[in-house]
């Protein structure tokens, strides 16, 4: 995976403007101080299966939206995208309605609780167990 650029701190206020009362040298010093306070760009190698919200928004979400539009047009019905609480989806904030009303996290909590302590010999068995428990989850449990 290619290295990505990340900022180490938040962006400070806008570039200073030169006032009519200051000299070119004074303004230049003010700009240098402002530049020194700007975030440092650092190259980081992302490890594992991590994804940033920016990457998700630019590269993944547009494909989902296009597919939803295709499905809506094909079936003449409304189609919804339900995301889990992965940080890259940008719904970790309590003020975000999607974070508070997300049934997927509730379902996963029920399913994982039911499967806790079990063991499987193959990935196929594991997937089948998840699907079986998923089908048993009732609306009242959520």
C-alpha cells in the first residue's frame, strides 16, 4: 500500500494579510511566523486494514452511491445504504443520527454474544453460524 500524507495538527487561521501600516519586512516576518505554525505534512505507511475517512469518502462511497442509484432505477424503489460504526464512515459522533440509530451494531452485538465461546473448524462453518444467528435476531432484541 502506498504511503499517505497526514497532518500532525489542525490547520491554523488563514494566511495573514498585509496592513497598510506595516513594512514589507514586517509583513514577511509575520508570514514566516504563520508558516512555522502550519501543520507538518508527514509520510506515513498505513499498516494492516486501516482506511481513513477521506479515502472512504473519495474512493469507496461514490461506488456505493452509484450502485444504489442503479438499483433504484432498476427496481423502482428506494434503496438505503446501512453502514456500521467503522471510523472511516465518519459516524462516531454522538450528534450524528446514523451513529445513534444504527441497527447493524445492535445486531452484531447480539450475534457475537450468542457465538461467544464457540469454535469452528473452517471459515465456512464460522460464516454459517453467523448467518444462522443473524436470522434468529428479532426486532425486539434490538
